[in-house]
């Protein structure tokens, strides 16, 4: 509906941030204020009644946070977005808004370990049933559906196994069951893949990773396509008059803004995990270079993965961008510019070699994060995924000698030099 | 049939500058979408006339049984009714000399749109007047919604 369909890069820089009307400030102002003065009593009432769009209290709305939200929503082609203090806060709020006790969730088993833990424990406490399925097997998705299934969940690129989801297929299964498909698109970012274009209904991000891009700030965001029909009879928790909002029926009153309005006005209000304005500023600024960064992340990851694959001291290399990857066709379809820059490889020497390799590196940072401008390395079996049993580990594509890399923006030659030294350290002591 | 033909940003913005709005199907129930829109338009400087035969006053404004009962001129006829009611409403909008027939979300009637268009009215279809006002003139961006607005020009 715009006068011109602006390109992606233009929107990374401009979406959500027009010049400040009061001051003319061109950069995004940081509205570091907990609360905002009402024009008059009627304005105050109408903001809290959701009859007008107004700033009230920064746990619920904040103009800097809103700019970040609009920027992500715009890039993903959603009707809007709600930001949270972290990726997991965004996920728990997205789940909480549409689920109620007795419901059931079908999720990919190839997920970030923290998400697996969250689904198991958080949903369990809410008396929501849960089944994990092999994301690569459409029949497994279908077989796991029950009359109570109210959500399908998966990552575009599984962390850390590198499974690529056939989004269109799983979205069709979800649609057939009148159930939304929620995708964690953290690794791909909207630059590499836009799940809403392939039929997903809701997209969640840990903005902590590639969106922010510099390892400075935690944040999360939920983007809604606006297309899901919450009034199909299966989602009274969204469609029926809400006792938590004086009888308002969110979907009926706000139409395709209904889910997001409930997510903000009720769930964010009640769970309270608001994103700080300063973090929103840093994340929004990070997005301004998203296309440039993602292109370089992918180019570096391709170079490092190719080096590892050609070295016989290394076992399996799971970068889906390699020509040898079983996901090659899915990458071509969903991630034509490349499958981001987080992947694993196996050291045949197992746990002990994993530790020795990491300790020999001097340029890769040993830490528990991904999606930074700096290259990162970790041994999942002893860190991020350590809460998981062996069966769950292998379902997530992780072995005892698996090393996860998050390739940054350094010179690829320097990264390969560092990895070469790590591999040499394994031989020295053998 | 192409709905986007009836979602032209220029027409929408021009229509939003005209202040006298009749809302057909405006509900007196505070929780209904039409009531939200009517209240919002009143708060934002529009002269709102309710058209609803079942109520005498809505949002403090006298309600009329039909468009043709309204004694004052109307710029925009904003419709919250089932699509099958639209052709008759469109004919009345023509009869009272309105400038635009605006059909809210889900109120899709190409037949009604054609009646209005043939008589020289602008037509907006499957759009919300509150949302479009908030997008172009208001504060929709304060709630993280995607306004689609890209501009380096400072609003006055
Ligand atoms: C794919 C994925 N999703 C979600 C998260 C959780 O994000 P956060 O740490 O911002 O809560 C992570 C964190 O590592 C992740 O890698």
C-alpha cells in the first residue's frame, strides 16, 4: 500500500525510524523514560482501554522499543511485532498468549537447548502437552497431531545441527489442522529467509544474535503475519471475551492486530519482560547493517566449512551450505543467499579432543553465544546442551566431540589459521 | 477483481483530510470494533454521525436510521455492515452527495464499490479508517505496528 515498494536494505535503515517530529533527530532517540505524561484524563483512559495509540508505561510501550519492533515487522512482512527482554522471553510470551491448560504442542526436536528445556518445563507447568518430532519427516509432524494440538514450532535452521525446515510443507500441515506454525528464525534473520512468505503464522527471534549482531544486548521479538484465524473455534483463549481485559474480544475487535494486541496489552503487561530502550536502540542500529553483515557471515562460513571438510582430522561438518549437505535442495529454496554462519563439526577424538581443540584457539572466543561479529566456539555437550540426556543430544544432532562454531566477520584466512592451530594441538599430544 | 485498486494511498490520505464522517452500523457497545473506530475518529477531530436505527444516541451523537435522514452534508460514508447490505448503502451515499465510500475490514462488495465509483465517489475497501489515520497521521508506530512508512522527511 506504500507509494513505492522499497528494497530490503533501504528498509533495514529506515523502517520504524522517521525523523523525530519534535527535535528533528535523525538517529533513533533513546526514550529512557519509564512513563509518559497524558494529554488529559480522557486520553489516559483511552490509552488503557486500547481505544487510542498512546504511550503509557515502558513495561508495555516505549517509542524506542516500538521503532525496533516496527523495523523487524517491516523486514519480515508482518503486521507488527512485540519486543521482549530476551529471545526466550519472547517465546514464552508468544506461547502463553495462545495456549491454555489441556492444549498440546508439536515441536521440532532440533532446537536450541534452552528452547527444548523451556518447552519441557514451562509448558509442563502450564499443563500443556508436548511432543518432539524429527523436523525432517513430514509424516512425523502429521502423526504427532492431536485434537488438542494448538501450535507447531520449529527453527528455520536448527541450532546447532543445521537441519533446514521445509517450512512450506510443515505450514501446510499446520493449516490443515487449523493450527498456527511458529518459527524461530534467529539464525536466518529476515535477510536470508522470511518464514511468513512460506506460510508460517508467527516468527520469533532471539535478537541477541544476528539481528543485533555485535554481542552487546539481549533482546527478543515476536512478529505476526496477521493471517491466522483465531476465531476458528479452537482458540477461545484469543477469541473469547478476556477476563483479563474487561471482556474485550481481541480478535473480533482488532482483527489481524488481535494476537499482537493481546500479546502486548495482556501478556507483556503480566509477564513483565520488557526490552529496555537502550537495548532496543542497539538492536535497531545493528539491523542497519544486517544485509552487509549476513553476506559476510555467509561468505566466511562457506570458506571455513570448506576448509574443515577437506581436512581428514575432522569428522562430519554440518554446514548446510556445503554442496555435500543433505539439505542442499532446501537451502536453495529457502536460503538462496546461504544458511547463515553457525554450524558444527565432529572431532573423532570425542569429548577430550573437543576440550583440547577449544583451548588451543586464540582468535575464536570460547563462550555461550552465536551471531556475533566476532567468531565464537563452544562444545555443546558440556555447555549449552548439558541439561539434555544422550538421546535428546543425538536428536538435536550433537555428539560428544561436536564443536559448534559461529563464524564472525574477521578475515576468513585468519579464522582458518586459528582452526589449523586447534587441529595441530590434537596431534601434538597423541 | 482486485481489492488493491480500492486501497490507493493517495485516495486514503485525501479522504482522511475530510472531516464529516457518517458511520453506518456504528455500535453502541463499547467493545465492538465500530465503537473503537467511532471514538477514535471523534477524539481525532472528525465530525462523526452514527447511522444505526436501533439506537438514539451513540458516543453522545444523535443516531440516524439511514444516511438519507441526515440533515447535514457528509464527506465520507464508513461502513460496518455485512457485504450484502453495501449496494443499497452505496446508492444512498451517492444520493446524499458523499465524496467517498469507505468499506471496513471484511466489508467486501465490488457491486457496491461500482455503484459509488460510477457516480464519481472515491472508494476504499477492506481497510480500517482508524488504522489508516493512525498509519498516516497518528501514532500507530508507537505500538510496534508495521506502518510501511519509509521517509526521511520531518513531519510537521
Ligand atoms: C536459536 C535460538 N533461539 C533462541 C535463543 C534464546 O535467546 P536469548 O538468549 O536471547 O533468550 C537462542 C540463544 O542462544 C538461540 O540460539
